[in-house]
């Protein structure tokens, strides 16, 4: 019973903390740039506003355009039940998938939005669809290598076991395999969420848009779901990054609600760290020229590859 | 090797050598008339050789062959060829020859040497009627072949083939002597039929192409 | 009874030679030739059945000698004669209708076709190597007339080349035969017996080795000229492409086999004394032929020449099979002989239909056969696949068996040489013929109809059907015949 | 049970034979339908028969009649083949349902149906062959009849060339297969596959390796391994839709079957490098295949290239299975084999589906050019939905079947650390390659579906597309199969577990978590995954966004023209094109494509208006130019080189014979010394 409750709490955490995490990032970034910035709660206000607004839908759009936000939203919620967010032991539904299962589910989310973008016939949608799938497909190899890292470190592809393996031993934590994999994963997190140096978040100019232009045609309630979903994605990836790789400690035990709450508390702290990290990157690097992104992702791939090779050699 | 001293053997050797010389003469002559003449002479000599062996072995079948050779090869074929082709097409000399005469004669000499080396007694350990004639027969075969190779005109090629045939015939009587008559007769029949068909073909070619030289037969290639 | 059958096999076709001189029409000639072939085939099959279950037929001191090997080749050749005879019917009818052949030409065709067939069938049934030579040479002469029959400048040229080259070659075979005879002189055999194959074979282990060695080389060169082994093959594409198509079928599917038969006989004599000597020589010539056949098929636009090169390739393969020897090698070679005979007959007869329709031998001018003449197109398509060794046709089984033999031998690497050549041959051949079959109709004369398409198609369909059957099932009788044949030469 | 299976398969064979024999009936619509129905029924019987054998997991063989030197007619039922038989049956069923509406009655169709059913029969023959000769006969018959399938519309442009490429490369591959079988049969002294498998371990290692390499390359031609794949993009587009489906769904899979047959049965067990070789070739194939797919504008060529990719994935998995076996991880070896077969079956279903739908689209619009399609989701809704299912499947997205097998394969590759490190690194790189190809596959199908089916019709032809009269059932059956193969993954796994056990002799114990329909990749605790529940959860959890949506209670939805930056009128050609969609890939992998761009502007307007712009993009045909052309050129020049031998000169001809005679004398002379 407790476990089921925790499962629900975990998903609700993702659902409801995701906007504030985005708000935190926006605020922190503004402060770094010597601006006042919006309230961290601004995303909730945006959502409330959008949910009440009228939707304007392209006359060429079909059911795919309408369904996509729901599919994507469901995907993020699905991922939220299988990865360690607040507890260090698998929750009842974690058997649905593992890390790579989660990755596939995220891919479905992205695919549905891509199709929706092409469905509207809007030129901007096509542009975004092309660019995001391109970035996504190039990020795929290094993501897989990160999973190889996990498997080599913990003899499993289970994020929980990875968490245990790294949390339990400092020597495992300091292995080059782990550290390089960590760096590679962080680069992917940035790429997947459209952060600097891939894209300037929230800037809508055609020349630099990647993720943003895919969803330009959305408005009203659908846009609310899309926006919310993308915040959840950032939240999820950041949580995995922190909980599995960077700070594998502090997760709650799965046998009590209290443990869950402790996990949430720890998570908030970790995400603050992660957010600061992202903001530092955001503010100290420039956006890459579009085709240089391939090199950025190649670098991430190489980091992970070197990590995994050293891992294999050390093991033998 | 007592055989070598017997008069038949000496005669046979002599005939064989002359046959070889005829082959050389054919190889060395450009004029069709001469060519045919040498062939006729060779055939007569061949007939004589057959007669010698027939006399020695007392074989009526060989006697018959000797007569046939004389009549058909020595007389019939040369005359028919001259009358129906050479004269009618007013051929004089075989102009197109792939090799110079002297070169082909030198090669012919080399081939004769080869035949001698190949057919020396050590390689033919069995009983032979005439040890010396076998290499000569083989040399004639090779020289006939050489004729066919170097001569461009179809008639010359035909005569080349007939020389090869003569060589084979000489081989037959010297190497094995007692070839079954039915086979010999069959060979003769083939020869006659072959010559007839070839002559017909040559005249057909001459009609169609205004030339019966093989150098003009270059349509079919690749 | 057996003797009667043996005589019937060649006497029936020979008898059909009279018909053209009685009736003037092409129809009668065609029917006679076809009937002669069919009768011969029936006699041959009965003969083969008797020989397999009984003893070889040996008469007149071996002048007549029919064992399983002979019977096998007799059946093969008689089959070809039957198919080609039927093909002759359509050929003569169509050409006469068109006025391309004079009555004399029809008569010549009928006579020499019959003589050609009879001589080959007789050649296969004599045990006397000298007589064998005589008959083979005679068949050369008879077929030369067929090659020249249409009396175009090119066909006369081809006939000349054919007759002069073959005669030269076959005379070399005569010299070789002399040496075979000579190598038996030390045996206490009567002069007649020294040329008789069964007698020689019985004493094969005491024949004189050196002269036998030369004998085999010369015989192989000589009869190899008939078989079309490279480099003695040069007459073959010319003669095959210029002869009337049924005659081409006879040349390719029957004459070549007859030459191969002679080589097999002599090879059998050498094995006890010379071991694998003859095998190695056969391998050299066989590979050369496969190579030449394959290379010359590339870009060959005259489809009858193409088929001729394919024959060279297949004869090379048969030589290779014999060269590898052993049970699988010889079995494969014999099986290929039969399959190739059927397949090539079908293809040449088909080429006849195509020539009748398009009046050209240039494959690039023939397109869309499948549309113009669906049945002919289909036969050409399937015949191509069949001859190239695609299952489910019989050639494949035999080729695969030969390939197996190639890997079973001492020099396994030879298999790796053989297979690429087969691929090259396949691609080159198929490229040309498939181009004829498919596509849309174009060019001149596409609409010209041949005399009687349905009658013309019967031998084609029958041949293909036979190949298909042989591709999935080797009848017990045939298997026995081949096994017996192998036993009779090893 | 084996008896029942044998009878079912016999039924399938008889039905197909009947369909082939009575194909002449297909001149009428009713006859066509009857013929197709018979064929479909045969497919059903094959599915049932194959299924029984796969589940039963035992081998049985029978020889008909006495054999001879050439071989014997031996048939066998093997679980490995059974998996492929099920696929064969499924495809036959789908095509049987699809064909009557797709083809027009007529003699051409009659011929086509005859050929098609014989091709089915030949494919079945390959799978039940128990003797080398039977196998080879069936194999090449399959090639030949597939070739005739491709030649259905031989008058059309490009058909001859595409078909011939298929045939020629098929023959090249066949020669290698023949060599492999010939060597193995000679070295083991038998033509019987079972006996061969039993005796092959005694064959010397060098020969075994030779046989393996020959088989890998030989079957690779049919499977479409890079660089032997070049026939696929040429032959697939020119075949009728169901013919392409059959080729891609089944024929190339039989190449995979051949590789598995040699790797796991005939040569059971081999050194590590065999597996490495297969893995590397597979990984390269996957990446190269998808890279060409993603930039392709022709729908069927895109699908064909994508088949290359999937074959690469399957062969990678097969190679990994061999590596695990060689690295003393039998359980993982069996598991990877299972995954490879699973992916094979999956690809067979969705690829056939997509080819069938490509045919429907081509019929409806007259084009395969993605940039001339578009808007079909609205015009052909049912087709679009079915295609979407296939698209999700092929892109490896949950909750469909491609995702399940790709998950399985990745799980196997992740466990590369269990074998020696150098080999493990190979698996890592293979994993990365598969990841890249997976990512690009998503892009390729976003391209195919997004440009081809969504948006506004990009041409008049596309705008006139109608769904009425188009076949639906065949593809729908396959769509159902895709869903079933995903939701029913646990059941499939049990069956394939039996197959893997029969092939490798390893009983895969941990495949499923008891009671949870959850898959375990060979080692407990490594990972867990439940495709069934995942699908259920994905659907169920969509209640949450729905709830949010409803709670929002926004104003009504308004339909508006698409936003176009203020243009007066939005034209279809202002949409993003397929060429533009794939452009980033073209730039990133320019090294591979070595593209040639041609941009042609109508005028140099001083005012800066560009006017109509023509844009051409050509990819360097890398393998043709650097691999095939040189070989062909070399053979050609050799042929040209020998051509003068046959110059027409009689004297020359006589010289050859004369020289050979002289050489014979010389030879004799030398020998007698």
C-alpha cells in the first residue's frame, strides 16, 4: 500500500514540481544576467492562463495534431514511474521498463510532437521537426553508451542498481567510467531539453529555433499540455542525472511515506544544484552554430566511449 | 635392328624421305600448279610405300589400298582440283601467305627435328615395321599442318589437309601396318567425300565472294 | 532383338533420308525427319533398358559394341534428334512458305540431316576406334553441308571454317588412334582386336604407357576439336550461328557429345596405366573452355553465337567433371551431358523461332518477345534459366555435382576458380537473353508470324518439361543407366 | 504434434501449388479473388504448422524415396525454420487478402499469381529442406521466381535493370552458398543437413571458417548486407507492392535464416572472430542502410534502404549471439539468437505492411515521391492509421513490436562486459551503431510519414487520392500482428525460447518474471521490462492529461489558416519539403554521400526575387562506383582483351590447333626423358 502511495507521490512530484523547476531556472538565469526575472511560480500562472484560453488549430491539422500533446504527456508520466525520483528502491510499477525503455518512451513523445509539427503544414513546424529529430538521432549513440556505462558499473540496466552501485562505493563513484559517463549524460540532458549551447530557451527567432518551432502552432489547452510536458522532461532528465550519476545519495526508502517525503526534500536540493549548473552553462557559453551541434554530440559520444573502454579494461 | 638392313626397309625409308621432301616442296611453292604436282607426287610415293609394305606383309588389303591411293590421291584429286578449280578460277599463285617461304621452311625443319626427337626409338619400345619412317610420317603431319597455317587460300588449306592426311596414312602403314581394312576403306571414303564437299564449298565461296581466299573470310568474329 | 534395336536407332533416321527425294514438299521431309528421330528415340530407350538389365551387345569382333555408356549417349543423341527433327518440320515449313529454301535445299537438308543423325548414332555403337573415327569424320562432313545450306556468304564461310578446322583436328585424332593401336601391339591380340575398345579395355593395364600418353593427348586434341574444347573451339560459334537452327541444335547437343564420348572411351583406357594423367589434361582443357566460353559470352549480341559459347562452356564443364573424376565427377559430367543436350536443343530451336519472327540474330534488335510471342518468350526465359544452371531445372543438379567434385579433389581451390566463371557466364548470358524476353516490342518485323507456332512449340515445351522433371527427380532407370555407364569405364 | 504440423505444412504447400496451377483463372475478378484466397488459406496453414513446430521445439526429418549420387529428397521440420515459416505464412495471408483488390484481372496478373505462389512454395521449400540439394533447388527457385515477380511490369522503365541486378547478385550469392554447401558436404561426406550438422565438428578449422565466411557473404547477398545490398533499392521499387512486401518481408529474411543455419546448426560453434565479423558487418549495414534511407525521397526506395538497416540490426544480434557463445556465455548466446529471430519476425510484419501501403498510395496518387504526396491522413484515413501503426513499429517506438525486439537486442549488447574486453568493446560500438541507426530510423519515418501523409497535398495527384476501392484488409492483418507481437511479447518469447533451446541446446530459464508478463534478458536482475503493461499504462495514464484538459475548460477550439508569416495565400509548396527535412543529415554525413548539388535559378532578378528555383541533389553511388563498377570493368576489359582470339582468321584458328599439337609433342618429348 505504502509502495503504491509512493508511486503516486513520485508521479505527482514530477507533475507538479516540474513547472517550478522551470521557473527556478528562468529566475536564476535572469538574476545572473542582472535582471529581476519572473517569479518562480510564473509557469503555474502560464499554465492556468493557457488552460483557459481558446485553441486555434490549423485547418490542415488532423487528429494527429490534437492527439500528440496527450501522447507526449502520457509518455513523460510513464517515465516518471520507472526511474528513481524519490526512492532508492524500485516502486511497484518500475517493472514496466528500465533506462532504455524510458529512453524509447521519451522518443515516442518526441516523435508524436514531430508528426504534429508536420501535420499543420506550417513551414516553421517542418523546420523544427527536422532539427529536433536530427539532434535527437545524433544524441542517441552517446545516450546508449551512457547506458553501457551503467551496465558495466552495476551489472544491470536498472537505474536503481546503478544508484546503489555508485552510492555504495566511493571507488566506483570515482571510476573514470562513471565520471566520463556522467559528463556525457549531462551534455545529452542539455541537448535534449534545448538548452545552451544547443538552443537559447524561450527565444523565438527562426534562425536559432529548434525545439521551439515544433510547437509554434499550438495554442490554448494543447499548448499548456505541450509546455507542461517539456518541463516534465527537463525535470525527469535532471532528476535521473542527479539521482543516478551525480548525487546518488539522499533518496528515501521505499517502505514509508516519510521516506518518500525525505526523497522529495533531497530532490529539491539536488535539482537546485543541477539548475545552478545549467544556468552557469547557459550564461557562460554561446549558442553553437547549427551544424556544430554534431561536433558537440560527437564530443559527448567520445567521452562516453572512452569511459566505457576504460571500464571494460579495468574489469578484466 | 636386323630389319634396317633389309631391302624393303631401305626402300620404305627412301619413300618416306621423299614423301617428306614433297611436303617441304609443297611448303615452299607458291604456284598452285606446282603445289598440286608435288602433292600428286607425294601421293604416288605413298602408294609405293604402301605397295612395299603390302609386298612385305603379303597383305591383299594393303595392295588394294596402294592402288586406291595411286588412283584417287595421285590422280583423281589433283586432276579434279586443277581442272575444276585452279583452271576455272584461273588461279596462279597463292599471293597471301602469312609467313615468308624461307621462314616457313626453317620452321618446317624445326618441326621435323621435333618429330625425330619425339619419335625416337626409346619412346616407341614396341616392335616397328620401320623405325625410321615413323618420325618422318609425324613430320609430314606437322608440315601439312604448317601448310594449313601459313597458306591463306582455301585450296592451299585443302591441300595442306591432304598432306596431313598423307602423313597419317604413312604413319598408319609404318607404325601399325595392319590397320583393319574396313577402317582404312572408311578413311578413304571420308577423304573422298571430304574433298568433294570442300571443293564444292570452295567453288561456292568463289562464286559468292569472287575470291576463295581465306583471308577474305573475316565476317564472322567475336 | 538387341541388335535389331541397335540397328533401328540409326537405320530409322537414315531411312528418312529417302523421303525428300520421293516427295518434294517440305512437309513430308519434316515429318519424315521427325518420325525418324522419334522412332530412333523409342528404339534407343528400349535398347538402353535391355543393356542395363543385361550384357553389352558385342558383335563382329567388336565392330558393333553397345554397352551402357553407348546406350546413354545413344539415348541422349536420339532425344536431340527427335527434338531437332520436330524443329526441322517447323523450320522447313516456314522457310518454304517464305520462299527462302529451294526444293533442292529442302532435299539436301532432309538427306544430310538424316545422314548426320544416323552417322552419330552409329558412331556411338561401334567398339572399333578406327570405325568410330571414320563415322565421326563422316558426321562432320554431313553436318558441314547443313551449315552451308542457306548459302549466304556467311554460312559458306562458317561451313568452310568448320570443315577445314574439324578435318584438321579429327585427322590429329586419327594419328592419336594410331598410337592407341600401337600401344597395344605388344599384346597378343589380333590386329582387328587392337582397335576394339572392349579388348583394349580388358588389357588396359598392360598397354604401353609412353605411346598411350601421346595417344591420349592427340586424341584429346583431335576429338576436342569436335567437342569444342578451347583453344580448338574456334569453328564452333561460326558454325552454330550460321546453320539452320535445328541443325545448330544437332551440332551443339549431339555432335559435341559424340566427340566427348570418344574422349571418354580413350580416357578410360589410360586410367589403369597412367593414373590421373588424362584427368589432369582434361582439367586443363576443361578450365580453358569454361574460361573462354564465359568471357566470350560477355557482350555477345548475336544470340546464336551466345548459345554456342555457352556450349563451349558446358563442354568445358563436362571435361572438368570427367577430369575431377570419381563417382560424383563422372556422374555429374554424364548428367550434365544429358541436361545440356536437352537444354541447348530447346534454346537453339527457340532461337530458330526468334529468327523466323525477327529475321535477325542480333539480340539488341529483339525486344519484348514475351509480348510478341508469349510462348516463345516464356520458353526462352525458362530455357535461359535452365541452361544457366538455375534450379529447378536439371542442369543445376549436374553442375552442383561437378562443383562438389571440384572440392572433393586434391586441388580444392579449383572450385573457387570454377564458381566465379559460372557466375560470369550466368550474368553475361542472362543479360542478353533476358533483354530479348522482356521489354516492350520494338524494331522491325516484330509482328512477323512463324509458320505454325503451336507445332513449333511442342518440342520446346517437351524439352523444358523434361528438364524440369530432371531437375527435381532423376528417374531410377536413368540413375541405373548412368551408374552402369560409370562402371563400364572404370 | 509434429505429424499435425507436417500435415498443415503439406496443406499449405498443396494450396499454394493449387493457387499457382489455377492462376490462369486470375483473368477474371472472381478467379483472382479465389486464387488469392487459396493462397491466403495456405498462409494460414503455414502459420499454424510453423507455430506448432516452434512451440514443440523438436526436429523431425523424412526422406522420400531412395537417394542417388546427386542427393536425396529429405524434408525436415526444425524449430529455427519454423519461426520463419510462421512469418512466411503471415505474409502469404496478408498478401492473399491484399492482392485481389490491388491487381487488375488479366493475363499479366495470372502469370504474376502463378509466379508468386511458386515463390511461396520455394520459400517453404528452403525452410523445410533437409538435404543440401533440396535446399539449393528451393533457394535458387525462390530467387528466380522472385525475379519474375519483380518483372511484372517489365515494359516500364527501370524494371529490367532492377530485376537484373537482383538476379545477377542473387546468382553471385548463390555461387558462394553452393561453394559453402559443397565444401561442407564433401568434408563431412553427406548431403543430409542433419548428418552434416552432426559431423561438421570434425572438419578442420580452416575449412570450417572458409565455409562460414562463404555462407555469410553468400547469404549476405540475399539478406542485403552492405556492400552486397545494392539490389534492394533498385529491385524493390519496381516490383508490385505485394511483390516488394514479399521480397522485403520474407526473401531477405531467408538470407538471415541461411546465416543462422550455418552459424548455429551446421557449424555449431566457432571462434570468436566469426561473431565479431558478423557483428561488425551487421552494424555497418545498419548505419549505412539508414543513412541512405533517411535522405530518400522515393517512398519504396526509402523502405528498401530501411530493410537494409534492419537486416543490419538482425545480423548484429546474430553476430553478438555467436560472440557470446564463443565467449562462454551460452545463455546470452541463446538469448541474442532469440532477440534476432524476434526482430526478424517483427520486421517481416511491419515492412510488408508498409510496402503494401506504399502500393496503395502509389495506386491512389500515381507517385511514390514523398515530396509529391502529403495530406493523405485526411484523404485516406484508414490507410493512414494502418501505416502509422507500421511506422511506429518500424521506428522502434513503444508500444509496438519493433520497440520490443530492439529493447531485447540492446539488453544483450549491454551485457558485453560479460565476455573478454576486446570483444566487449566491439559490442559497445555495435550498440552505438544501432543507437545511431535507431535514431535515424525515427527521423527517416518522421520524414516518410510526416511529409508523405501529413500536411497539405503537395501535388494535384495527391489531392485527388481516394480510399475507396483500395485494399485494406491485408495491411490491417499485419497491423494487428504488429500489435499482437508487442502486447503478446511474453507468449512470443516462450515460443522463441523453445526455438532458441532447440537450436543452441540452452534452456533459457530467466526469460519472464513469473506472473508479471515481464521480460528478463538472460540474467536476472539485469533489467526488466513489460511491453504489455507498458502499453496498458501508456494508454491508461493518458487519463491524466485528458483530465487536465477537461479541467482547463478553455473556450472552444477554433480552426484557422496555418500561420505563414503574413503571406496573402498559403500554397502547398510553401510547406517544408522532404529534401529540406533531411538536409541536416546530408550535411552531417556529407562524407558518405559526397553529394552533388545543382541549384538553378530562373533569373538573376536585380530586385532580389529569386523566382523559381530548381534544386537537384545527387548522392554518389559509393558502392557501385568503387566496388561493383571496377569488378565489372575488369571482367569486361578481360573479355575485350581475349576478343581478338576469335578474329575470324582461319589461319589463326588453325594455328591454335597446330600449336597445341606441337606442344603436345614437346610435352611428350619432355616426359619421355
